[in-house]
């Protein structure tokens, strides 16, 4: 099996070098700019690949969407000066927090938390 793996690695390396020599990578978007590194420390290590695939496809589990929305609402409340707006945001935050709690409780009963920050 190792021989096949090495052969594939050599073939891939040769193709990459050939593409570099032919200038195939010269006009790529973002050339010369740093890569955007996403912090995945909150996602369990064994689920990171799946998380990235789903995220790039435009889908995140409802729990993660809610977690992001809750964090966003909390930041908005911190910046908010008007009582009416705070009341509205607090109401939305409560609704999202309750829904999140329900989803997490269901997940615990079924299989346990898939993401390290969800307990």
C-alpha cells in the first residue's frame, strides 16, 4: 500500500511542478495575499473536515447558526443605547437562547455534543 501512496504522491508532485512551470498558478485570485485562517478551535478535531465542507457548501447545523446569532445579538446589545432597541434585542436573544438550549438538550440525549463548545 505504501508503494501506491508514494507513487501517487510523486505523480501529484510532478503535476504540480509542471503546472508551476507552465504558469498555471499565476493568475489565481488572492495571489500574494495572506490566506484567511479560520479558528476551528471550537469544533471537535474529528469533525473539522465535515464542518468546513458543510460551511463551504453554505450549510451549517442549526445549533451553529443559532450560536453565531446569539453572539451577534449580544454584541448588538452591548452597543445599543436606546431602551426600545435593547428590549427588542433582548426578546430576540431570549428566543434564540431557548431554541439553542432545546436543541442542545436533544443532542445530549441522542448522541452527545459534536462541537467542543456545546455542552
